C-alpha cells in the first residue's frame, strides 16, 4: 500500500504539471559490444556483437545477425600472446552462435586462466583497435559451508532458502560475483550478483544465497527460492574492481528498466575506444548442497 501511495502521489504531481514533451530519438550508430572472460583453469572466450537501437525489435534472427565476424582477437598473459579463432555452434532455434577462443593450432601460446595473473586483450574490427586488461585475483572470500532452511513467509511448504557461511580476509578491496546451479540447469547469476566487502571485511558471516535467474524469462514472485530435494551448487567467483563496477552498474540499470522515476545509470565498461561490455577475470570456488525433503 505504501508503494502504491507513492506511485499515485507521483502521478498526481506529473498530472498537475502536465506539459507536452516530444523526444526526437535519432537512430544511433551501432557500437561494438565485447563480452570477454577468463576463468581459473579454463580457456578464455570472447563474444563480439553490435549494439541495437533502444526501440529495435529483437528477434533470434536479429541477434544472430549482430555477431561480428572476422575480427582479430589477441590475448596475452604477459609471457605469451595467442591469436584467437572464430568458432560457432547451432542454437536450438536454428541460428548459429559465434565466439572467439584460442587458436589451438599453436599450442605453445594457448594458456588457461591462473589466479593472481593479469591479462591484456586486443581487438581489431573494421580498422579500429579496442583494448582492455583484467586480473584473476587470489581467492580471499572463502565458502565455509552451505545449509538450508524453510522459506519464511512462503505459502508453499516445499520452498526453501540456501544459506552460506563464509569468511572474508581482512583488508578492504575484495569483490565477488556468484552464480547458482539448480539440478541439471546451467549456472545463472543472481539478480544482484556482485558484492564488495565494505560491511563484512575481515569477518565470518551468514547470508542467504538467492537463486540465479535467466533474465530472458519472466520471473515469478518467489524466484529467489529453491525447493526441497533440489541439488544446488554455488559458484562464488573472486573478481577485480573493473568487473565488479561493470556488473554493479549493469544490474542497477536492469532494476530501472520500465521505471519512469529511476535514475539514469551509465554502465561502466573497461573496454577502450567507446566499445560496450567488459573483460573480466574470475577465480571460482564451488560448494554443493542437497536440500532435505
């Protein structure tokens, strides 16, 4: 009721100050969008696409056409540099998904991610150069254990919450992003998936682990909850500040979509030359729990 009252009050203010406003939104030139990740023990991957206009109608075919082909992608760990190769696989919808990974024809230059290591990325597309750097940090936020308990306030007795006990190493500047996997589903990030250690620095604590979500689907009211009998795996990743800033601002912008009173948010990218997206390093740890029935 309180939120409804605030919304009605704001609407009345807008009506009382009614004035015709016309926005002339010109079509913007597409920008390069970069999603580049490197994770401990895994080969890096880079996805290159073109941005779409805000009011563009998005379809699987349009998304498939947005992939950038024939780009030159290079990644270095400070010792060796690998030129990536473009690969693809077919989606269930019939369109191809394209991505760049290390060219393994030169195995001496292929490297997986490693903790406490910095990486540089260089991309050449249409005569323009884009660069970025990231670092896979050392793990400083340790998962001690997981446990479950009934979901308070839920009318469904089958619903449950997963809790994590964790310990943060003393010293500010630790950043994490987490994902959850439920049964045979994939790993999904939580709706708010990144956190720093401003409040919990150097302490042991317990906190609820909200269920990760597929943002391409409608979310039910109880989307944060699990069910009794679920097998839940938590993937907690140590990240650097640039990766934290990108997802912090990106997820804040998600919450303002469709909100006429939300503050505009600039998503912070660490890619140079005006590109969108990010290059992020992840140091993961995993814990699994089977929620008792």
